[in-house]
């Protein structure tokens, strides 16, 4: 080997090593965040927020006009009845937009340190906008102008040890939320004071929102457990061992909690007792929450397949395999189901809920690809 | 899963997780992921010890060879004919059972480890949904998922980000505005020392040119990695380099001890087991020597004052010969 070859080889090695993880260190990214007001689908993905006509998939508007690489959006936008859209970004900022045209109503406002990412959607409770942040705080802001109302934990105390990645749930005067620190918290809606936290470490990080069912809060953990907590005091009512990481929230219907795990198992568990009703193994990991609509259950599996089942009979109604992974919960709007893909094209696909016929697709910048390849 | 993931990346990720689980959640130590990287590095050095031992033996043989009469004769005889000199040198290496490229072996061994560890650290410290979900694919079912997410803090560092030591007053300055890259500087220094101690000198040969270039560019390259990539990788470089330097110094001490014993009766009384102080003094002596005369030190013993004095004579003579010619 000639000595002169050493330098190019070393530089080549450096290039390969640097290329292994993009920026050379860990990168922050997520999958598309979806929401809708019935007429428009709102999607936060990468450097923009898109408003797409739910009937035909046409782009209505996008925000911002000039996307920036240091400001990315992945949290599901929150839309109000009076036509305002609230979107958090990965630099710990929140902005209020007009749902009709994307004009800025206020913001963006920086909530905390810019390394605190907003992963989960915000929740509206009266005049408050509750924003979960990756910096370990839950921010309550006035929806009219974004001014601070309270922060949990309070500004003068340390934040939670880990991020809050999911939208909080509001029940009357109480707010419930989960954290990656293995816990579930309840805080007072008016003041932001802590009411309780679970009576023990729940044994695993909790990535998605808790689900309120009567007097119980259900939360799935990375520690393989679906845990039911008493909503008044945070005491454990029952625990169900799924056998693998549970990423998404359960979907509850007729006293049954349906959820998937990263081993690809779909579980049905009795909400009252925590006992298993049935389980089924799908062909792929499931990190999303199932969506229930009438007698149908929509399950987006990581491999890119959308499964549609009849709940009462567990019968397959139809499936569709898409290009890319599925990490975003499906969105059902009347007779249309919309799925967002990760790393595939088209980015959004809409199907008839009855038979899976493709209705429209959307990809920023356009694409000739169809959702159904066959 | 591909071959790389199955045989390199996943074992590394899970080894780190096992160690992390033991040090952090079980023993309750702070900065467990940084400690896990240190323990992991020590284990890697132990596993590769037979290889590095042979390589360092070869290095020492090369150093001794340079004082060999036959070697010096070849150098003088073929001074004007580089190609012939190389041929004769290679013949001599073969005759003496020396591999002149052995110095590259540790570097070559390190490459998959560096790549694997880099991938493992980046993945293990995922702090947003997509990377964490991807990371979950690499974790063995026997690893407790209760340790997720991992604590990425170690001393002043976030191990998933490039290391900078914050110093008030530096804000706004180019390169150091975010703080001083202490680990990157330590990586450059220790890589240089390690290369000098473990790479055989091969004056006049093609391999020698390459070795010299490696001695300069490798520390700079590793320093650049440490400056731009995750601090966890820089921590690996530092620990690995320090262990390699210690190993080289200890080996030199043990190897030169019998020689010194043959020359000096006093050396017979020297204890076989080296004390910690003895090792430290050897490290100090080696480093002082390297810093004082980097180009010379690799050709000389660095064990004790006496042995280095003994070995410095031929080198001085060689220099004088070179001047004379």
C-alpha cells in the first residue's frame, strides 16, 4: 500500500463514520402527526404543517412559508371549534395558526430550553392550552395569546427526569399525563399543582397518552405492562403483562381495551378485571394505537400494513400494504380512513372504510405513486 | 437484520445495556452509561489483548532490530537504492520473523469496534420517537426494558452529543463558543502517544512512511471524530488509548528487565512484581521521553534510566553515522 493512499482511506473512513448517523450524533426525529376537524386533515411533518382537504387530498395551505431546517414539526396539531390550530415544534416552541388559511395568530413562543422537543399533541381545556414538552414540563398557556398560566413542575423547581411525549387528558378539574420517567401524574387544572403520581415506578417508560375509562386510567409501558390506575389517587387497580413493549395507547370499546405491542401481538383485555379476552399475532410490530369506529378496528402495523377487522367477529374486512412504515395512528373521518406513512410514498393515503378502495393520496411536492401498488 | 447488526452492532448494544443495567439501576451509580462505556472498553482491550500483545512484541523486535549489525549494514550498503533497500529489509524481516506491518493491526482491529460502538452509542441514547423505536429492534429480549430511556449524562457531558466543557466568557468565540472540546484534545494527545509507543519504526521503508503518516494523521482524525461525534465515542477513544499506553509501558518494563539484569548485577535484586509506583514512574519516563524527543523515543527503550541509557548508545551512534555520511 502506498503511503499516499493512507490519507484518502482515513478521510473515506471518517466520511463513512460521519454518515452513519447523519449529523454525526443522535438526531431528533419522529413520524407525521395527524389531526382533523372533519373537513381538513392537518399534518405536522418535518419542516412544515400541511392543511389537506379531507375530501380530495388537495393541499389548502402549508406553514411556514419558508421552512427552516432547525424548526421541525411532528406533534399532532390541535384544532379548536372556532378555527385555531396549535402546533408544537422540536425546538420547544408553540404557534397558533388560523385553521382556514394558516396565518399566524400568535407565536411562535418559546416554552423552555430549545432542546425540549414537543412530541405529543396539545390539549385544550377551557381557556388553557396544555402543552407536553420533552424538557420534562407540562406548560399551561392562555389560548388567546399564548401567555403563561402555570408550568408543572413549577419554573423554580427541577423538571421531571424524563420527557413528556404525549397529550394530556383532562377530566373536569384534573389533568392526567404520562412521562418517559415511568410514571403517570395528575395535576390541578386551575393551578398546576400536583394531585398525585402513581404509587410506584410503573416499570417502564410511557410514550403515549393515558386513556380514561370510568374511574380508571389505562397506560401501556415499555415494561410490557398495561396498567390500570385509580384516577382519584393513582393506585394500581390491575396490571396486564403483554410480553413486550407497549408503545401506543389502548383503544377502549364496550369494556374492552385493545392494544398492540412490539412483538406484533394484538391484545383484547377486560377493562374491569384486566384479564385477557383474546390475543392475536399480526405479521409486524405494532407501535400505534388501534382506532375503533362502529364495529371496525383499524390497526396500523409497523411493516406498512393497515389491518381492518370486524370487532364482533374478529374477521378480516380488508388489509392494505403501503410503501413505508406505519407509526402514526390511523385517522377515521366518516367513511374514510387516512394513514400517514414514514419513509414511504405517498405520505398520506385515504381509503374507503368499507372496502379499502383508495380515495386520494398526498405527498408534499407531489408524487405519481399510488397507495395501492397492486 | 443484516450481518453487521447481528454480529457487531447488536452484541455491542446489548453488552453496553447489560453493563449499564448492572452499574446504574442495580448498583445505583450516577453516570452509568459513561461508566458502561469505560467497562466495555476495558473488556474489549482484554479480549484483543493476545493480538495487541503480539503486535507490541513485534514492535519491540523491530526496535531491537535497528541495533542489529546486519540491519545497520544493509542501511549503509543500499543507502542510494531505495528499492533494493526495501527488498533487503523485507528479507531480513522474514529471516528474523518480524511483520513490519504489525503496527497497523490494532488500528485495523479497532475500526469495526469504533464503527460498532459509534452506532451503539448513537442508538442507545435515542431521545426522540423514531430513533428510540428503531433502537428497540436491537435490544435482546433478555435485557430489561425498565432501563429505557438511558441516562445520557456523564460528568459534564451528554454522551449522545459532541463534548464541550462549558467555560464562562468563551461565548460567541469561533470553535470554542459552546465550550472547550477537552476530550478531543485528550484524544489527540493520547492517540499520538499510543501510536508512538506501539508502532514500529521503519526508517527508509515504504511501510515506514505509512507508519509515520499514521502517527500524524490518526491522532488528528480521531481528534476530529471526538470533536464532531458523540461524546460517548470520544470517551471510548480516551480510555482505549490510556489502556494501550499503559500496556505498552508495562510490556517494555517486563521485556527489558531481564536484559538489564544481565548487564547489571544490581538489577537482579529488582522485584519481579512491579509496584504501582514503578509502573507510574515508567509511564512518566516514557511520556517525558516522547515529549522531549518524539522521533527518537520509539527506537529506544523506556523502562529505566539505566536501560534507556544502554539503548540510547547505538541510536546516537547511528545518528553520528548518518551525519558522517
